C-alpha cells in the first residue's frame, strides 16, 4: 500500500499526529530546509531518532545551497550518517555528490522541486544512488502514473498543501518595503496580479518563496495512483492549521482502506475541503501545461 | 595563455552571421525542438547546418541548446535529433536534463555536454558531481559571486561559463514555475510568460499595502563589463551574452564592446573606459548592474514598476555596400535621420567614426531631406570606405 508522509510538526503537536495512520516524517532542519512550519536543530536529530519509533524519518534538505554554505551541509551529513533514520531528501544535486562521497547507505530521496518531470532523469539518478523521488507538482496525474510505470525507483507525489511556485534568493519583500520606506512587519504577504486578479502568497526567510493561495486537494486522484503502485504521497501542512491537518491525515489514511469505493472517495474529498480553511484546487493533476503557440488556449 | 571565449546568442541564421562578424568566438542557438525559447524563430536542421558551416568558416564554435526540462511526452525524436546535431558538426550541446548524459553514451553520440544554467550550479559539490559524469563545461548560476566562481574553479578545475550581460531571472533558474501557475505556459519547456515583469498589489492579512508604488519583482539586467579582467584572472573559460531574441543591433553593439575590452586586456592596453559603458548602456533597454558578482543584490537591483523597457531609436541603418566610384554608402534605413545630422558608423574590427550627412539620395538618385522609411534603400556621401555589415547609429557619445 502507498505510504503517507507528512512534515514533522512542532514537538507539542507530534503526539496528536501520531494518533493517525501515516508512515513517516519529512524533517526540516533549521537553516538547511525551507517551507516547514517547524524545524529542529542539527543537534536535535539524534534525539528525534530515539523518540520516534515505527515511522520513517527523512531529513529534508529541500533547498539549493550557495557555495559558502555547502561545506557546512557536508559536515552535517557526515554527522548524521550513522544515525537511525530512513534517509535523506535532497534538492541540490551537490548534496547527492556528498552522500555518494561519504558512501551513504540509506535511502536517498530526490525532492525534485519543479524538475522531477520524467522517468529518464529519475532512472539516471537511480544509477547514481537515488532510491526515491518526490515528483514535481507541475505534472498531471496521468504523467505521474507514466513515470511510476517507466522508472525503476520508488515514486511519490504531493497530494495536499499549498504549492510552491517559485523561489528567489533575493529578499523581495524586504527590498520592496525598503523602497517604499516602510517597515516589513510580517513574514507572509499576499500579492494580487493586476491582469487576472489571482492571489498568491509570499514568504521571505532565507529565500523568498511564492505559493499558491489555494490548497491542493488531490485525494480524488489517490485511488488511481494507488492502483499504479505509487510508493508514497506527501501531505504538506505548511501554513495550515494543525487541528485541521489532523483531519486531513485521517481522510487520506481512511481512503487507503477503501480506495475503490467511489462514493467514499467523494465524501472524503468533501471532508478535506471542509477541513481546509482556504479554497482548494487540483493543481496540475488534471491540467497540462502548454509550451507551443498552437497549444495556447487549449486547456 | 588561452584567450577567454566570448559567447553570443544567435536567435536565427541572420543573427548568427552578425555575431560571427562582430567578434563572437562562439554562438549558441536553439533548434525547433527541445529548446527553452519555444516561440523564438529558432533553427531548422538545414539552417543549423548552414549556420555551422558559416560559423566554422569564421572560426566560431556553435553550441546548441537542448535545455528544456523533459516530460514523458517529450522524448520522441530526441535521439535522432542529437544524432543530427552530431552529424552536422556542432561543437557542444547546452542541456539541463541530466538523463541526456546517459542517452549520449548509450547511443554512442559524440557530443560535448555543457550543463545549462537551468541546473542552478551554485556550489562546488554540484560541479564535482557533473565533472565525474564527464560534463566538459558548466554554465554557473547567475547567483554566483566572484568568490563563489573563484572557489568553484579552484576546487574543481572545470571549464566554467559565466553570464556577463543580459536579462536576469527573478528566481533560481529552473525553479520558477510562476508562468505555469499564472498562465498555464510551461516555463521549463520554453514558454515562460515572464511573470516577473508584471505588477501586483501587495496585501497583508487585511490591507492593501501599496499605494503609489506597485509591488513588482522585475530584476534589472546584468552587466559585468567592468569586471572582465577579474573574470579572465579567475580562470573563467567563457563569457556569455544573454538574448537569443534580441536585435542584430543589440548583439553587434554588445559584441563589439566586449570584444574590444577582452582584446585590450590581452594586449596590455586595458583601462576603464566611460565610452564603452555609454555604448553598452545606450543599447540596453533596461538598466544594467553587476547583480550578484560584487555584492548580494538589494533593493536597487530590481524594478518596482513592472516591465521597464526603454525604446531605442539609436539604430539608423545597415550598410549594404560602399560605392567607391561615387564615394557613397548604400544602406537600408532603420530609424529617422536627416540632412545635417552627424551619425556614427561602426563595424567589426574597426574604430567607429562620425559622419556629417551632407545629402541623402533615394534609390532613383533623387535628393531627399531625410531617411524616413524603415528598410528604404538610400545613399549618403562618405569619403571613408566602409564595409557591408557596418552599422549606422546616432552619435550618442556627443549627446552624453
């Protein structure tokens, strides 16, 4: 059965989430990871492995690193090499190079962040030590199934959460507030484009990240992905309420027990919608992007 | 000492030829498929073949971009295409999707692989990974500073290509899909709608924040003109100019300036020249800055008013031939000028010079008071011999 992974929440929330039926955590590390509600320090990883049993634990290095950061990333990877974790997620291919150099022997999961869109690239990385992949969110459910079929690695997809649209290393919000001579008081702001009036949100930390203002609710697509033997799905709680997210985990885990019951799936979709404070959407799961002039306007 | 390469964009066959004439050591171009400028003119295989022959005759290398991020539906015809590229003798491909490395080996295709900037090569460990894979050259991320570039070269010894001039992405290259979400156009497959040139309203939870100044995140352009000696001394192999969709005037002007600066470094005559800056900045349609090279960009490295492009009417005409018998330049008009104006003429491997327009003749030999109509063939007197492909522009040195 396909696994369900979620981000590691704040310490006080962990017992609540552990009441639910899911399979593992993606763990954000302070200074090295992005877009988590909660981070642990590098020194806390060891304690985490002692306190959480019977769940997969992936240390999630889902950022690109500047040259002056990469030695410190290497030191961290060496320090956790022998700890009892399931594996490492990476986005920066420099991390893969380090893991291969230190002969890392646990799971290496490519957190592909927009560019995991085909099976050939995945198979290439499989030959270089990668064992699992979290695909790009900008592909359709059909493409996900094709990649699962055509690749030799264990494949996963995000089915819930705000979707990251872009990352800039520039401090775009700070720069703007400096320009208008006002103080930036929050971490999160909204932008509305003047053409289509779509709303999106921006968060500035180490980078500036752009997110959809709708939450992906892909539970409807979970049964067909289970049928295609997808290895795992990822549910993201970033910027969402933990109590509601508890119900989201429950909805997805319940579906695994009766995924061929269409009426039940439809009800669960409503449960997910109701438990999401924001509007939901299917992202690109049912919509292809276009790139040739003749295809514009077809979708 | 191996001379640093000056690498120019070639949006089509015409621009390839201009780039070769104006001092490029290499050009990069896209084919009709698998390239990140899906809606540019791009090259058919036949045009590419002609372009390669022309470039090689001028001792200029040709790199072909195969730099989309592939989806399952995009593989068809790729192997055959790569074999065609090998057959016509291109010098390298610039690719970002890593599986192409195995595809080349598995199909015995002998093409040099340059890693595209779309791979966000920001650190030495990324470069080490690709060096082990046989990648000959990496195009470094535009976010790299001088110190980053130095350290990467020192630690890996790989050939590096660095952008020196042109537009910047707001986000990490390859990691921006705003176009996908806002317009459904796939940024990583060549259809980027340049959302970073749009303007937005900014809100906190409740209130609109922007009043007089819209929220925008459009970066100003990059220029490392004043850092060419640093880049050469760092050991960078290639200096890249962005802009496959730019005009021949833009490409010719940039190339002639950068060529002059590079050559002056090697022949020991380099010194900072305000004239070079004026020439470049007049030609650019946005403000240019060193961006990440000398400091981390802040508020002044971007615009707050969305798409900011200055129109440029400096380009006056293209020399078609020199009539030595009548001492007249035959040219094709691009922008208005009139009798009595002083214009500037420049061309490959020559000093530019000013010319006062004593008369203008149309194709019937009649005197006219001005060059008014785009692409009209006209004549002006000139005692100094000029060459086909020289360009005529406003005498902006005097204006500035």
